[in-house]
């Protein structure tokens, strides 16, 4: 679960269909007084804003029900819950979640508008914090891209094992055992230890050995996975593959390290010239 911190208040947000949804239930705790999300929904301006947003983003929006709700919005007797709003209009801009991180979540566009209802200052702080986190995500993008490349190549790698090393009619435990062996062939070739050995040496860390790999190691790992798939198809034994993969890993890491040193040296030289 992703988190924002606005005015000392932790606000959860989630990805839904690759869109950011922010917990307005968490946001509501920053508003003075005893209020509910339904109090915000009573406002005619809120309903008009939500209707325009749904018109722009939701082809299945129920305009008939929306017109009825809009005609009643603002009246003293009018009140509508998030559940009723969604069920009657087929809205997608606001959703309700249950469970540990349950509550009402709104698309970021709507959440920013909800922030204005809390206070103009809160809205600006929310936008500023959201933009900060997005910048952090961009910084992580380079590492994440390499990690995803490794995952894709691992899928290709496991398919090669399935087609070439796994006999027919194996049970699930046997299949998983073969996969674990092949994963450790790569781990041994690159890291010099199996996944189990890494966990035993790093009991204070979460995740696995590959989560703590450097960018250079992830690049090398992606190449090793491809090469191991080729070696499997050629019918090389595990021992033969491990020996070759280890040689390749040593060579590639050396080349990548040398390139990094050249880049650092050139950068330092430019810095000295410009100072």
C-alpha cells in the first residue's frame, strides 16, 4: 500500500487500472469537526464536478440517474452515500474498498477537489506531496525497468526448463524443485551462493537475493537467463552450463564495472574543468 503524508496525516493511495486513487477517508481526518464523505456529496457543486469527470472518463456513466441526483443535490432533505452514488450512476471516479486498507478512494483528480473542501491549504499540500512521490517513482524507474527485464527473461528461462528438462507427469513439488535448481544455477554463477544460503546469511533483510542486486548485476542476470535457455536447448548438462555461465558473469561484470569507472572519471574531469 502506497502512502502520502500531508499535514502529519498518513493518506493511503492505490493503483487501479494504472490510475492513482487516494483515500478520501484518510483525508477526512484532517477536516475540523465531525464530517462524513456523504456531507461532501450533498453539495450541488460536488455533484456537478463528479458528473463532468465521469462524462470525460466513463462511457458507461448513467446520465439518467445522474440528472435525478443533480436535481435533488443541495436540498436540506438530500443525502446520498458513496455506495448509492456508484450503484445508481455506474461511477468509476469514487470507489469503496473493504479490508485492512478499506475506506472510500477517489481518483486523484477528484481527491484534489475533495482536498479543497477540507481547506485550500490542505489541497495545495496534497498536490505538492503527490508530485514529490511521483518524482521519487521516476528516480526508481531505471532500477525497476531492469528488474522487470529480469522477470521477463526469467519467464522465458522457466519455459525452456519446462520444455526441455521436466519429464511428463511430474507432480507440482517435483516441478518446483527443478525450477529452484535452475534459479540457483544462475544465483551461483552470478552471486556465488544459492537463494537459501543468501537468506541464511541475511536474516535481517526482506525479499530475496535479486531484490538487492545492483543495476550491473541485474543486466548481467538478464543476459545469463537468456544464455541458460539457449544452453538448455543445446542439451548441456547443469554442471557444464554453470561453468560457462560463471565465466560469462565474471567477464560481463568486469566490463560493466570498467565502463562505470570510465564514466565516473569523465564526469569528475568535467566537474573540475567547470569549477
